């Protein structure tokens, strides 16, 4: 009797443990799904406001679950499942916070995805720096799919493009499917912060991003990010800011014509002083470490790669042009905050 109780308890314990180690969803189906979108005659797809029926029978759209309560915290529990919020009133998560473009009416601070941009007046379409026009407009710019960033970017429908990802075992990030890619960005590699989920909290407690020394050519259109890097994903829409052609960064070495990305910090000069990882101006890694590393070694080869996210946020930030710090500030110290993390002799 006692033995079987211990046996049952150990099974329960290992189930609970597994659901914590992996970010795959767990819990009662009803927490997230509705079979008919009706219970006692009332709608059930009400997350983030009442919506009609959704693909995969979910009780909300992407924004319904991920901007569940825009006045609430940055991570929200739905029936015990932790749901990272993208538009909220708490501390910004690693990708930023869509609140800055939603309620401040300040479209220059981020990506104006249609489901969040309240005014629909953003006019920068097609995206600046595009190499192949991705066909994105103010009304179709989405979280996922052909007109968005997450999921399979060859699939038009948002939910279909991430289908299966939320239930996938993502303990190994290998980029082979949406579920096993960094943050469901299909093809992108990285380390999802195992300590403080979805946050870049400190030099030793943060996500890790894949980079490479030498970006190579950008793929034409939405296929798979070049070399599985974060900057390669950005380049699917902003191709001229990444790559080696004369039209892009202007070559492979100094003097540059656009700021390089997917390029190593040189092992000489001012760059050698960037040795402690900075969450203001982070670097990507050629080999993504198994645990977040607090060290940067500007050896010119490996764990010291400048990327788009060294200077920009991903969703939206509180700063002009989605910068990670206030580059447009009239105080020089504030404006240079991130630049001098690498350009240590320019402060
Ligand atoms: C915490 C939220 C959550 C819970 C709980 C949940 N699901 Fe899902 N499920 C989703 C989301 C979101 C999608 C759609 C996006 C995707 O597939 O990634 C989905 C998609 C699916 C799909 C279609 C894609 C696939 O993986 O085949 C099936 C089937 C499914 N869920 C079944 C279930 C069942 C059965 C349960 C209960 C045992 C359940 N879900 C519990 C969130 C949840
Ligand atoms: C029914 C609620 C629900 C819906 C709808 C939903 N999500 Fe999620 N999402 C969750 C939950 C719960 C998690 C946390 C568990 C996990 O990581 O799978 C999550 C996690 C994520 C993550 C983080 C994955 C990681 O690696 O940490 C991304 C990215 C994401 N969702 C994107 C989307 C997109 C894009 C859509 C729309 C196509 C969507 N979600 C629709 C509930 C939902
Ligand atoms: C699916 C296409 C797509 C991808 C991928 C993409 N962007 Fe964008 N980006 C756009 C579009 C469209 C705009 C212009 C509309 C807007 O500003 O919302 C834009 C605008 C911007 C802006 C200017 C914001 C402003 O309002 O002035 C920055 C900065 C930016 N993107 C950075 C990035 C970074 C960094 C990445 C990678 C993490 C990235 N983008 C990935 C489509 C994309
Ligand atoms: C994460 C590190 C990092 C950050 C942050 C950074 N840079 Fe750079 N920057 C580099 C690297 C690496 C190079 C290329 C060095 C080389 O190969 O000679 C570079 C090159 C440059 C160049 C061209 C130099 C040349 O030789 O052609 C300028 C100008 C520049 N950066 C300005 C800035 C400004 C302004 C900021 C802030 C908005 C900034 N950088 C932020 C790493 C960084
Ligand atoms: C060294 C810092 C730095 C890096 C790295 C960087 N950016 Fe920028 N980005 C800026 C600044 C600063 C601006 C504001 C305009 C300017 O100074 O040219 C900007 C502006 C933009 C814009 C808006 C252009 C417009 O017309 O308004 C887009 C889009 C953009 N960046 C995308 C990217 C992408 C994609 C990458 C990676 C391939 C990237 N950036 C890498 C600093 C950076």
C-alpha cells in the first residue's frame, strides 16, 4: 500500500517536474480550448475580449492569450499555465512590450502589428531595408506566418503557421520545426533563459542568441533565416541591413557602409574592453551555450557577435526606432549608453 502510494506520488512528481522543465503547455484542455465556442449558450472564446471561433479551437487569438489583460502583469497564469504577455503593464520582457505602440500612439517605437496597433496609421510599408518586398501592409502585419515573424513563414494563416508548437517538447532547440525553434521563430537557434523565463534579467541570467561571423547572403523571401541566426530572421524583411553584398552592409570589413551585424568583435582596440555580458547591448554566440554565460571574449571568432538585437528590441521598446536605450536623448551619456558598451573609447 505504502509502496504503491510512493509510486503514484513519484509519477505525479515527475509529470509536474516535466511540465516545468519544458515550456510545452499543460493542464485541462478547457483552459485553452473550446469545442463549440458555447457553454450554456454563452461564448467561450473570450480571452482578450470576445472573438469568434478560432483555428485549433482555441479560446482566443494569439493576442487574446498573449495580451490577456493589458493592465496586468508581464506573465499571466491561464489555468496554471504561465503565458508570456506581449502587451501588459508590468516589467518589459526580453522582446519588449507592445504597450509602447498601442497606447502611446507612438508608432515609431516598434513593430505595428495589425492586431495591436490601435490607430492603423503606421506608414512604413514595405519595411525599410527590404530586399524582396514581403507584401506586408498595415492591415495584414501579423504575429506569425508569411506576414509576421513567428511560426512557419511560408504559411499564411497565423495559427496554422504555429500549429503543434505549443504542445511540442522544446527541451532541445534545433530549429527543425516551429516548436523546437527559439521562441517559435522557425529556424532560429538560441537558449531560452532557464532561470527567469522570458526575461533578460542580468549579465548571467538571460536568453542566448545564435550569431555567426560573416552573415552570408540573405535568402529571397520568407524561407529560413540565414545560418539560423536572429539577425538572419530580421533580414528576411530588412535584408539590406545584413549581408556581404555592396548594397547591404557594404562588404565584409571596415570601413563599413552600414553598421555590420553577424560580425565578430575585433580582438584588438576598444572592443577588447567588452568582457562582461551586457543586457543593454547583448551579443550573440556562434556556439549557443547550454547555460547563460556572463562572459564576452572579443577574440574575433566565437562568442562575441554583434546582432540586430544588440541595438534593437524585437516587439516594441520605450525608445525611438525600437532601440534598447534612448539613442535620441539630449543627454549624451543616455544617448550613448549602448554604443559605448562595444565602442569603449567613444564615451
Ligand atoms: C495552456 C493552453 C493549452 C492547453 C491547456 C491545451 N492546449 Fe491544445 N493548443 C493550445 C494552443 C495555443 C494551440 C494552437 C497553436 C499550436 O498548435 O501551437 C493548441 C493546439 C492544439 C491542437 C492542434 C495542434 C496539435 O498539436 O495537434 C490539438 C489537437 C490540441 N491543442 C489538443 C489539446 C488537448 C487534447 C488538450 C488537453 C489535454 C489541450 N490541447 C490543452 C493551447 C493549449
Ligand atoms: C489559448 C492560449 C494561447 C493562444 C491562442 C496562443 N498561445 Fe502562445 N502560448 C500560450 C502558453 C500557455 C504559452 C507558454 C507555454 C509554451 O511556451 O508553450 C505560450 C507560449 C508562446 C511563445 C513562447 C514560446 C517559448 O519558447 O517560450 C510564443 C512565441 C507564442 N506562444 C506565440 C504564439 C502565437 C504566434 C500565437 C498565435 C498564432 C499564440 N502563441 C497563440 C498560450 C497561447
Ligand atoms: C515579417 C517581416 C519583419 C521581420 C522578420 C522583422 N521586421 Fe522590422 N519591420 C517590419 C515592418 C513591416 C516594419 C515597418 C512598419 C512598422 O514600423 O511597424 C518594420 C520596422 C522596423 C523598425 C523601425 C520601427 C519604426 O517604427 O520606426 C525596426 C527598428 C525594426 N523593424 C527592427 C527589426 C528587427 C531588429 C528585427 C528582427 C528581430 C525585425 N525588424 C524583423 C517587418 C519585419
Ligand atoms: C555589440 C557591440 C556593438 C554595439 C552595441 C555597437 N557597435 Fe558599432 N561596431 C561594432 C563592431 C564589431 C563593428 C565593426 C568593427 C570592425 O570590424 O572593424 C562596429 C562598427 C561601427 C562603425 C563603423 C566603423 C568602421 O570602421 O567602419 C561605426 C561608425 C559604429 N560601429 C557606430 C556605432 C554606434 C553609433 C553605435 C550605437 C548606436 C554602435 N556602433 C553600437 C560593435 C558594436
Ligand atoms: C549598432 C546599432 C544597430 C544595429 C546593430 C542595428 N541597428 Fe537598426 N537602427 C539603429 C539606429 C540608431 C537606427 C535609427 C536610424 C539610423 O541611425 O540610421 C536604426 C534604424 C533601423 C530601422 C528603421 C529605418 C528607418 O527607415 O526608419 C530598421 C528597420 C532597422 N534599424 C533594422 C535593423 C536590423 C534588421 C538590424 C540587423 C540586421 C539592425 N537594424 C541592426 C541601430 C542599429
